[in-house]
C-alpha cells in the first residue's frame, strides 16, 4: 500500500491536481444542490469543471488523441483531452441508449428538473455523464502512465465509477433532478444494479486504450448499454410495466 502511494506521489503533476480540484468543486456543488434543488447549479457543477479541463487540455499545442503509452512519459494533457473526447461521446450518445432501453424494456423512473432535452434525456444528464466518464477514463489512463498494470487501472476506474455512481446518483435524487422507481435492492434511493453496471463498464475502459478516443467511446457505450440492461434484468428491475 505504501509503495502504491509513493508511486502516485512521485508521478503526481499539475494536471492531476486540476482534475481532482475541478471534480471536488463539482461534488461540493452537487451536495449543496440537495438543498437548493436548482437545475442551474447542476449545469454549473458540470459545465465549469468541464470548461476548466478543456482549457487546460488545449491551451498549448493540440495533443494527439490516441493511446498514451507509459513509455511516452506522463503526457497528462494529451490523456486529459482523450478522456474529455471519450466522455463527450459517451455523454451525448446517452439519450439514444436511454431511448432504446425505455422503448423496449420500460421507463426506470422520471426526470423532475426542467430543461432542454434530446429525445427524453435532459441536457444536464448528458453533462453529468460527460464529466463522470471523462474522470473515470482519466483515472484509468493515468494509472497506466504511472506504471501500474492494466488490471490495476481497471480496478481504479471501476471502483471510481462504482463509488461515484452510488454517491452521485443519490445526490441527484436528493436534489430532485430525477427519481427512480423502487427496486428489490436499493442503495439509498437508487437501484443497486445502476452503480454496479457503471463499475463493471468503466473497469473495461483500459481494454480499448489502443483505440482512438472516439472508437474507444463507441465500444464502451455499447458495453455499458449491454451491462446495464443485463444487470437490470438479473435484478428483476427490467422489463418495466
């Protein structure tokens, strides 16, 4: 354990500090929004961190968006840009995956906060998926850059998604952004299969590290859709009446 922390400390850089700070800012705003219940705060909690990270990733010479191998050094800006592209593709494809699920298996609950939508999915939900996906992809890639193996990167990304899914989903329910129908196994106000599906899906991000960010995002989106449906069916949540 101490060797792990020493390795992280040795490779820690300014981009890592920015990522952690930006996402902590988002978390603080999401927690506060449990009382404010404001869709504007939700937009700000996603938009500001995404804008900061995008500026940092592109404020110098535009980096490539392919794989960053550990041998190439700690190219954190390049990794951040790749992660933002991957997260953006995942987030903006979310409405189409959700439309497919709800029109074949039934609705999972309801959106409560107002806002513009793509199909039936509000923009704020897309931004949340973008921010979270970018963070988990960055964690996976950064673990490999720091010299950890693919297995460790998968665990780091998967556990990040599981934890953020369980906490974040409950925060959004508390903030009245959306509400889930009850299931046979809930974690707080969220069906347990949802964060579990996130964890399993994001653990596979390192498998596509050699693909261009867009191709990796497409592969990931298909897998996440399949795992969400599978875990939902196994949990007895789908199909919905």
